[in-house]
């Protein structure tokens, strides 16, 4: 099959979150499975200089022969960030990504070889399946082309005032509440869900959750209508990129059989975080965006209880100012116990994964989550809330004695979090047993090869 990935961020060129990891890894796995892959993304400033393909795009190659095309437009994409600055979205995001979608289709025609599947990701590409209904419906170049739309995070929907609809360049009749309209506004995530041939999301559990009122973010009705054409496919982890046995960011390396270096990494982490070096109490790490989703409100309300326990905590992240300020304040008030690095930093991220004993992720919701998979790989035992992709990857030691690889909060509450931390302390203090738990965690695998099988089924289903 000839498959095109269209996404607003792709590793190694531009990343703000897990979307980039997925769109960097999955195409290469599909290529390895024998398919022909292209990737199309915006030509952001941070992509650097790439050779020109034509007036519309520059080009590069990843993997064995996956061509990556970068849609040019200096005014739209030559900015310092991907989506916004100073905590505000760029006001012209609808225009930027509508342009991206339209140019993508024109670029495919420039390239000249028809494609079987256009695989779109998140709201930034939600317009694309609509464009194939108008104005490209009768374009012979796209007759055999089917679209798949993947929801990476339903909470970010690309909602804009109705006055902007005209800028999309599609028929006015689609602006109705069964299609692109959402409470009087334009909703590009909804457009992608309604107009694509198949909808996927990034874990089986999240696929179920988003069809409920509680987690559907207002789109549960639309999703329920597409019930037979929605599937949750668990993201894989790139186990070559994330490997404590061969990791350019950390030295020395370690393996499940020889975990000794983990102790060295704990000391390093404590030092770079300004925490006293102590080996007898566990370090709880966190890496991720500082936003409501990741559960800082629960961390804040549990904090008094947390610092009464013999633990240290190290958080790494950037995001909303209110959470940055909150975490900085907690660090100031609890020196030696809690440290925060407010930045985006690959080096420190690897050090947190390698140096932490536990990895705390009390997300309010979690479509899939990569960080708990990375934490497992580095032997930092995850402590997670019982939602979304966590339930597909973290199995509690108690309820799942054989498969157990972490701790799942018994309830989303202060007592639930503290109870889990107490259980974690209990495990930590049984040194021999804890080493076995770490080895087991490090050996857990959630592979792209497995995900690829399911994506190919979806692509085939679209074409049948
Ligand atoms: P989301 O997509 O919700 O942001 P994921 O868990 O799916 O969360 O993926 C987050 C990815 O971004 C992981 O690879 C994580 O290591 C990385 N990451 C997040 N914040 C930072 C940061 N401040 N510094 C370095 N890496 C980060």
C-alpha cells in the first residue's frame, strides 16, 4: 500500500508531545512491514534547512526511504513555536492548518503517484477528509484514496468562531451540527471524525472512554454514531530510542540483569536537582506537560501528605503558568524533598527516567501515555491513575500478581494517591523483591510491530 502520514509534528523534526513520537515511529514500522510511506508536515523554523522539492515543499528522507515533505509558508510556519506563544494559541491557527491541509493534497498531485491511504492526525489535519468531499470529490487523482483519522487527544479540538468557516475553502453546506459545526462554532476535530473513512485512537481503553458523556468532550454523540468504524490501537514505544542499555543521554548503561548503574543515576538525578543524596528513600519522578490533564491539582491537594512520607520527588516539565508557579512554590517551600525543572530538556528527561525509583502519573485522563512505557523500560515503577492507556499498559501488582508492573490508584483522590505511595514504599523496602519488580518492568514490551498489524487491518478495511 502507498500510505501518507499527515501531521503537525513529527520526530525528529518538531515535537511538543506524544503525537510527534507516534508520527516519527509508526511510518518507519509500516515501511519495515513492506509498505510505501510518505510523511507530510509543516516547514517550521525548527526543522532547519532542507532541500527544496518544488515551490510548495522541501524534502528529506528518514528510515530506509520514507520521504518527508515540509509544506512551505514562511509567514505561517517560520515562527518560534508550533502552535502559539506566551501560553496563547496563534490567532490564525485555523488558516495555518487549513492551508497545510490544502497544500498537502496539491503536493500529492505534484508528486504524481496516487495514494491508497491518507492517515491524518488530530485536529490540525481534520479538514483534509472534508476537502476530499469538496472540492476534490470528482478529482480522478483521489478516486482510490481513503482517509484514516487518529485522535491523539480529544481535549484539543481546534474550535474556531463560525466567521472563520469561509477560510476553510469547503462547501458552506457542511456547516451543520452533524458535520463541521459544534455549538455554533467550527470544530476541526469533529470534521475529521465525521468525514474520514475510519477513526482510530491511541489505546483500546480510551476508544471506549471517548464514547461516554464523561470523557467525550462533547463529541461522544458523533463518536457513537461512528461506533463500527472506531478502534483503539495502543501506541508502541520505540525500544531502540528508549533503551537504558544503549542510551546516548545516560552513562553508565544498565540492563534488567545488571541494575547496579541505576543507583548511580539516582545520585546524578539527586545532584542535578539540588536534592540531598540519599539512597534509602525512593525518588518519585515525573516528566510531561504541565497542564490540567496530568493531574497536578491532585498532586497539590495531596502534597501535605506526600511530604510527610520518606520520599523525594523530581518533576520535569513546561506548560501552563499556573502549574509552573505552583510547582516552583512547592519546591521553594520543600527544599531537599521536592525539586522541579521547568523546561523542555531531553537530557534531564532521560536522567529522571533512569534515576527514579517510581514514576508518578496521576493523570485526570490519558489517551495512551508514552511516559509510563518509558518509565517501565528504565525501571522506574509507574504509579498511575486508572484511566485510558494506563489501564492497557500498567497492571497493578496486587490485582495482577503475575503480570503486575506498577501501581494503579484505587480511586482518584488524595487518599487513593497516598495509599498508593504507601504501597510503593512497602515494595521499595523489600529490596530483593523490588529488584525483581524492576527487572520485570524493564522487560515489558508494547511494540510498534503489534500496533502495525492493527493499522494494516484498518487500512485494508477502508479499502474493501
Ligand atoms: P503527551 O502526548 O500527553 O504530551 P505522552 O506521555 O504521550 O504525553 O508523551 C510525552 C513525550 O514528551 C515523552 O516522550 C516525554 O519524555 C516527552 N516530554 C514531555 N515533557 C518533556 C520535557 N519537559 N522535557 C523532555 N521531554 C519531555
